[in-house]
């Protein structure tokens, strides 16, 4: 229920204030481990709710300080790798649910699971106990989703009004109800694990009783502030990654305001903590499903939040009849769109400098979790950026005895190795022109390297002439 509260606030409040038109916010599976460890550490959920509330204030402050610019330093290859990895994780994690194995909780994205299995061993275990009814429901739902995308169906105007995912879920639910009535051996319902489970609200008093106020008396507890800082940092990183990825999926290619998004998330988390909800972040699975459903503005996010509230108050009895196998089919379709073969081939054609960070990010997220995978991808991405800078920052050309060393862009200490390598190629007795016209900034390390070369040049009969090199007053021939 704390997750539903977070979903309501993430949809309505954060959706209204968001800096992104298409991202959808709510409780994130990537924070599940942090949430569990934090509640155990603090010893009371009310203390944790206070930490969530404080984390919202910290996030708002990060947005006010323009910390959202951090997202701009993540390479596109890493973002695309994250999207493909999320798609592959969805496929791998939903396959067991599609076969009727619901031992691992719906929405788990971690490689290692609470049941001591991992992503791959869970699939193998599922193959040994396939539930025929679940498999029929998931396959039928997938067929509906595929047929809905064909040109023949898209030609009907009503196909653009009724979401394919909704049709698949409703049809899957009706199939299970038919199994309950006529083919009990195929029915999903004897053990409630195979169906959606939400608390049934009988009255307004019971609804209000679902909310838990924070324990304000613990505001000076260092543990509370530690948890709040952790949630703020991890949640902000996930949010920035999500809106960068959502912008890539946006058909109109709009550019989101990351600082406004952080402030919106901060307000959302403060309100969620006040009402006893879980931490809120922008979530790429919901956001991508939103895009693929045809969303164009933030109104879709807000309507989704309002529909959650309506469903909680009036539709829970019917929603609790939805088979997880039908939901798995919807997520399998979303996963395929994110991790299609077309995406892999596009990245391969862009060369190793783009493909390797993409592939490392993809593999690391699948084998660990979102944040660890992103960190691995960033390390590889930074390596290729530095390598490119080494190769492209300095050019050395010659004609007879005349040589020219050209700075193609700003130079810093990371270019020192390449600069020294180029200077070693200049032969004794040469005339060298060092041209810095294209460089607006030259690091002190580069100047010192040139000074040392100039000292050695006197003994090698090398004549040096400087054109537009910053600090050229330092060099006296």
C-alpha cells in the first residue's frame, strides 16, 4: 500500500510539476534493497517515512543548486545500453511469470533474488513446473499485442483509442475466469500468488487507516538523516538517468529540465513520506510503457495517477482477478521494444567506441543491478573518451624540413602523453611551428611539456616558432 501511495503522488503531483513530459514517477524496484535495509536499520517504518520526507527536502535543494546537470555527463552509448538492458531484464524476469512461476515478486530487477536463485536459474526452475493455464494466457495476450501493431488493425480509428495493453490484460482476465468456471485445472486462483493482490478498501475510515504518519520525534536521529541522504542521492541518480533515457524515446525529441525534475521529485518525496509512502523516482519501465502507449504530454502521467486512486477505491475486487501472466505479456512486449535486434545492430555499426560502453552497460545491469551497471558503463565510456581525446587533440604534419604541430582543441593533462609522442617524432635539425589557433584553453602541464621540449631542442638544432599558443610569452627562443 505504501507503494500505491507513492504511485498516486508520483503520478499526480510529480507529473504536474515534472520537468519531463513523458517520464512516469513512482516507487522504483531499484530502490527495493535500499528500502528494506533502511527499514531494518531504523527499526520502525514511521522512522523510515520521516527519512523519505527529509530526502524530499534534500532533493529539492539539489534541484535548486542545479545538480541536475550531472545527467548531461552520461554518454549516449551508456544511456542506450541502459535502455536495452532494462528491456532484456524485463524479458528475462517476466518469462517465469508468463509460465506461471510467481515465487519471485513482480517487478524484481536484481540479478540475485531473495529466494536464493538468480535471473537465469529462476527461468530454468520455471521450465520444470510450467502452468498450462498461465502459458495460454500469456501467449494469447502476446498475440493480441502483436496483432494490434499490424497495419490492418491500425487502419481502424478505434485501435488508436483503446490501448493494446488494456485489451490484452482484460482478455487474459476473462480467459482465467473462463478457466475457473469450466476448466479448473487451468485456472490461476487456487493459490492467490498467481493473481494481482491489493488490499480491499471497505470504507473511508479503512482507506485513511492505510496511511502512516512519520515519527517526527526522530528528526535529530543521525540514522534517519543517513538514510535520507542515501535515498536522495540514489533516487536522484535514477531519476536523471530515466529522464535522459525517456528523452531518447520521445517521438518529439524534447529536452527535459533536470533541475525542475529534481525539485518535483523532492516535493513528491516530501509528500510521500508525510503520508507513509515509499520513495519516488522517475521509472524507466513505466516511462517507456507510457511512450509506447502513445503518450504525448504529462497529462497521461497525471491521469494514470488519478486512475490509480479510482482503482484503489472502487476497482480492487476486479483488479485482484488479473493474472500476473497477462501483465507479464505486456512487459515482455515493452522489453522487446527496448532491446530489439535493431538497437543492437545500430550500436554495432557505430564502432567499438560506442558499442563497447553500450555492451558493458547492458551486461553489467543484467548481471548486477541498474546503478552498478551504469557505473561499469561509465568507466568504459570515459576510457574511450580519453582515448579519442589522445588521438584527436594534436596533429603533426611535415613537408621536407618543415614540421607543424597543430592543437585541434583545448588541451589538458590527459593529452600530455599524445603530445610527447608527437614531439618525439620531430627529427633533429627540423623547423617546427606550434599552432594553437584552435585551442581556447591549454593546461599548465602542456606548457611545461613544451618548455622541456624547447630546452632539448637547443641541443638537437630544432627551430621552434609559436603561433597563437596561450602563454607564448613564457617561451623565449
